C-alpha cells in the first residue's frame, strides 16, 4: 500500500517536472550550468613579443646541468657556468674554464653576461665595476637606466647625465626597496616571479643605445609556474639596438 | 597501565563463561502506529548494527544474558535509547515508538551519538559544529578516496601546496590550512605530513563507517594540531551475521578500485572480526598540456590498504579489541617539458595499530583503556632523464600513545574524561637528528540538560609538552530551543599547535637565491657563532632579541560560533551560522641577519594575528520520501593582520602596489589587501540525492562551486592584491546512479565526476572527467 502511494507521488512529481514549460526551463538551467563550467576554460595566452624591429629570444638554455644544492648527488655540484650574449648576431658564448675567461671576458665581444645561480644575475659589459665580468676590459662608458613601463612605450633613451648618474650594476633578485632587479623571489614557494614591464635602457660599449626586457627564466615562458621543478634556466627576453646611434628607441 | 589490565582480569567473575544466552525480538513503529522500515538498531556494549525489516520488526538471537543498551535511529525521527535485560533461555520482547523530529533531516546532527566500543569521546562532544558523513552517503556518491568525499562538503577545499612540492595536497577547513587540521582514525591521531599537508587521498574510504568533521578549534578534545578543526574517520565495526562484500570499479584514467571485505561473529557471538583489503590504481592526469608535454600533474599511483579489527567479550560488560590498518602507496610521476623530463618517485607507508579494553561497572561508570601505535615512512626522489638526481628525502615518524577514558552519567549530566600521554619520534634526512617529543594530557567534557530548552556543553583539556610547558584549552557551548522549530547554538573554544620540527631545528640553505633558514631552537647559537667568526655583516637586533627573549611560542586560536537552525516543517531545514577564528602567534619566517657574503638569514618568529571569519548557510529540502535536496554556502574572509600593519607603517615592500600590466607603482592602502592565498571568498554546493526504494535505485547529482582564489603574489609586495595571480572560479558537476538487484545482493553503479571536464593548470591536483562503472556483491543470509 505504502509503496503504491509513494510511487504515485513520484509519478506526479515527474509529470510536474516534465511539463513542457518546466522542461524548457530545466534544460536551460542545466545547459547554463554546464556552459559556465566549460567556458571558464580560457587559457591565458602568452603575448607575442615580435614587433618587427626588436629581437625576441625564446627559451635560450642557460647552464641546465649545474646545481649548487647539497643532496643533489647526480648533478654536477659546481657554480653555474657564465654565458655571454652578443646583441648583434645573437651569439651565446660559454665561459667554462680559465681559457674561456681569458679569451672573452675583457673584450668588447659581448654585451650581456648571465651569471650566478641559474644564470639569473645579468650584467651589461662594464670595465669600471669590480663585480662585473668585463671589469678592466674595454667597455668603459656603458650604463643602465631602469624604466617601469611598457616595452613599446619606452621610445627614447634618456640624457647622458642620467646614464652617468645611474648606479645599476647587477640585475638580479629585486630584494630591496631600491633594487633594480628583474625578478621577485617567493620565499614561500621558492619560485622566481619576473617583474613585468620593467625595461632596461642601455648605453652600449660602442655608444649605441638599446632597450632590454628580461621576460622569463622558466621553459616555455609560462605566465605562472605551478611546478617547483619547472625546467630552468631557459631565458626568454627581447631587445632593440638603435643602429643609427640616435636615442630613438621607438619600436612600433 | 599493565597493572591495570591485570587487575581487570582478576575482577572478571568466572561465572560469565557459562553458556547463558537469550534473544531479543521487537518492532519499531511511529506515533500513528505504523511500522518504520529501515531504522538502524545499535545494541551496546557489543555495538551490533542491524537494519529493521520492511514490517518494522527485528530479531537478535544468541545474546549473552545481561543488560544492554538499545539505540534506534532513523532519519526524520528522534533517536531512541533504552536499556533492556536479556535473561538466559528467554526471548525478550520490546516495542519501540519513535517520535518525529524535524531536526534530524540533515545529516548534521548533534543528537547523533553512536557509542563506539573503542572510543568514549565522540566528535559530538565538541561544542563546535560537527558534520557527519554517513557510510550510506559515501556509497551512494561512489567515492573511492577520502579527499573526494571531503571536497564536496561545505567550507572544505582540497588545496595543492605548490611550495611543498608535487605531492603536498591537504584539506582546508573554514580557511585553516591543512597543518591546523588534525586527522584521526577512531579517535587516534594519524601522522605523516608533507610540507604540513596531510594528503587525504592516501586513505581509502572502504571500511569507513562514518566521518566526523569538527569545524573550529578542537584542541579541548584532541590537543595540539587540532587548532582549526579535526576530521575523525570511524572504521567499520562487526555485525551479527557473517557477511562479505566484493566490489570492483573501473573506468577513466585506468582507475581500478577493488575491495574485499568480510566480517563474522565467532565463539558463539562472543567475538567478532572484520577484515578488509583494498587495491586502488590510477594513471594520474595532466592539467597542464600547454606547457607540460608529457607525464601528469596528478600523480599516478598504486595503493594497497588492509584493515582488520577483532573484538571479544571477556565478560558481560567487558570487552577487549585490537585493530590495525596498513596502507602502502607507490607512485612514480613523470613530468616532461619537451626534452626536460623528470620522474618523481615516492613510496609511503603507514601503519596504525591499537588495542583497547572497555568495561562498564554496575554504577554506570564506563572505563576504556587504550594503546595506540602509528608509524609513517616516506621515501622520495626526483630523477631527471639525463640521469641526474634532484631532491631526495626520507622521513620517518612514529607515535606511541596510552590513554585512559571514563564516561559517567548522573541524571541530566553526562561526563567524559581522560588522561594519557604520547611519545613521538621522527627522523628526517633533511633535518638531521631530531629529539623525541613527550606530551601528557588530561581532559574532561560534560553535557548538562538543564531544561527541555537549555543544554550546556563544556570542558577543557590540559596538555603538558616537554618543550612548551602546559596549556589549557577550554570550550563551552550553549544550546537553546525557544520553540520546536528553532534552535540556537553558541560555542567558544580554543586551540593550539606547537611548533613543528622544521620550525625548530631546520638548517636550510637555498643557493638559488642565496639565503639560509635556521630553526628557532638552533638559530640563536648558530647566529652567535657566526657573529663571533665574523661571518655576519648585520644582525637585526629587533628580530634577534625577540627570538632570544620569547623563543618560539605555540600558535593559538580562539573560535566563536553562532548557529541558528530553523525547521518550519518536516520538509525544510535552514541552518545559518557565523564563525570567527582568531589566530595568535602564527609562525612565519623573518630575516634575522645578513651574512658577509650577502646571504640573508631567516628564522621563525610568531606573527601577531590572523583572522578567519565567515558565514555558513545550509538549506535542506525533502519534498518526497527518499528525495533530499540540499544547498550549502560559505563566505570566508581570511586575513593576516600583520600585512595591514605593514601597509600602514609603510614597510618595504608592502607599501608598493604595482600594476604589472603597465609597470606603474602606487602606494598601498590597507583596502588593497585581498586576503590569504588559496582561500576562496565564496564556496557553494548543491546536492540532490534520490533513493527510490521500490526499485532499489539511488541517484545523486552534485554541483560544487569554488569562487576565485589567489594563487601567488605576482607583483612582489608580499601580499595578495587585485593585480596578483588568481585561480578562476569554477563549477564541478558530479553524478551517480546505483541499482540493486537480486534482493540487494548485487549493486551496479555508474559514477561520473567533473562531467564538464573543467581543469586549470593552476590546480595541478584536479582530475578531468572521470566515469567509472562498478559492481558490488554482498554476501549475507
């Protein structure tokens, strides 16, 4: 007896649910729920760095075989090899031994040096800075000025006074109030977070002006890193060198 | 303690060993005299479970003569309890009338006090709100692992702790992260955490009778670690008749979940035994196809769990039992980014074993002595495809625990209390030698029914920790029922957590960016030694003095909770609650010195305060018999007050608010602070459960919503603001269908989870769509 009663109830309820209007409403409701579930799947698209004038370098491998950690038994436990970079022909030059150092460091054959752990500390070739790999070399007049704005909106190099006054030497972890580093480091996740839209305008050894944006150290230039072991260092960066010697850095 | 057991043995009169059996027959009906089918009967002290027949009748044979407590519970009715005497050679007859109760429609019910033979303390002794998940619900949802069940509960999220590595996944409860939520099995603490997180996916839900979740400080019951709450897993007890279950599920991601379970009484019903074994396999899943070209982000794993329990009645009112559980997980996860591929190996095993003796004296005093041992072992290594090895770790933790519990009831006052101690040892390759920890505790909890409208619940626990001295944690709850349809509850409680080994003894140097972290207990001597050796360029006097004077204090929390339950009719129930958790002395790392080589040296210090506050609402609607619709919602604000202070005082880098899209930097205001990482402001769920008895069909449909939550600080000001990286809000849809055939012997089930296949690479632990088919066979008479 009880059973039939409850079944009746149930059928009546089903009827009610399946009544045409309500059915429409129900389908609508469910499809909205599902579509919100699906449409949320928008992936962040990495912006293109090509503007026709600048040079964009993607995933330039740094010294991926070194390790400075204890307990990393298999990897070579040694400091990371420095690599140098030359803007004019995109050449990467490795400094692996004393012979390499003697051959390249005190020369004008390079513009940038990627040094330190994970090659994350970047220098512009400079003869006067004691910590600079190019110390005592020919690059006597180089300087860096920092801008916090969009790469494309940095259209002109500043006056020489400003270059001369700039004290920026190493570009690495932005670890203090006046630091001009190119990344933040999370003590919580131990991951590097690049500072977006931080542009370095450089006076090069040959007197030409350039602008540089260091974009990422992680492979594939992900917007956010979600794996502590995400492969690094793989450098993504872009730059523009004004060949005519003027201060015009417009790349649009 | 051994003397105590010996004494107990002498006390047993030998006469009880004679064959003196009787039986019990009865019928359950409602206020209108109609039979109630499917009510659950529990007979104590044996703790026999029994489901009533369709005509409301039940029968239990082969009972030893003596006085039993019979409890009857059924959804929609008030729980019933009475004592009954069984006389040898006679059949005792009983008729039980259940009264309708509007308050038990929801599974969340404080009246739900199933007595367990191996634990006199129930989560419901806590003044804090308790959610109970029943075995029925777990079975109907078709969940396999504990995390799957919990992530669908209101106010609970399963969170990946990226900082803790690939495998650090834990539960978040009302804004408390996993390290503040204690996990217990049958009321005994489980150990084994990775970066503070307890990965609940290592626990199979096979053999779980029910899960109790205490939301809010529960240190008054469980001591340190239960600062933000506790999750107590209650394993299955034996039954009256021999029965067994064999079940297998298979489907997406090559998930296999196979279970064998058997239970039987023995020695003419004096004893009972329960054994179960489970195998679970998953291939894992990759949510990050865009960047991760091979392998998975959710680890593949093979899991083996076996569990057993034996209980034996030594005398009329004395029983003893042992139980054990062993879980083993083996996992090798590959993660590949183009040619850079590494394997993350992990083996973990945990063993839990306990023995107890439960006696009830003539005056009604119940005593329970129990011993518990648990051991956890973790082995992990990272191996790159070019043969190089990444981080490796080995970690062992074990706990020995002895406890004596008492329960006593005088008229309207029921009291529970206990005393005990534990010894914890640990061995961690990365931390070096760790001294063992000793902890003693004593607690009491009382429940007092003053009038029909007013109930008081309160008590406290005193913990003595060899390194941190004594700490008393009280709690108090008041329940007031002004009208039949309305209940108010107010609760206050406190909790604490002693600093862990890492915070005390760690020496960690990160060469990547050049800094060192020193555990607080060793920082002082290390720093002084470094200073004397001329290795420090700067010693921060403020932080160093604080470290020297105060040392590292235990973290503390105070919880306030107000709940109103309204049941306008038997079909509806609405519950609203407001919670406020005030956390003091939260431990965080601070810079204490700078070395001459420019390395920064950090140690741990207590932060002033963190607040989690919010609202929880639930609505339950039962329009038809067997149909349950419920809606849950949580609003949460979780903020670190010291961030606001730092913004106000203008400390670097807190005063910076940088818009990464333009490179502009503004001055921060306190209103720019969004809250703590991984906490969603809004979380909601909708659940529809339908059980159509005549066809033995069960259906569930569940929608879970998690609002957007912060992933990391992207603009370098050490706090979360609107410009930082957030994980988008999302909906997950789950459903299941179950049909029982052959007189309920055979059950066929199809479950579908994450039907819309929603994933985000910032949620590495989220599986895509999973569809499984399952078949379960139950052996019973």
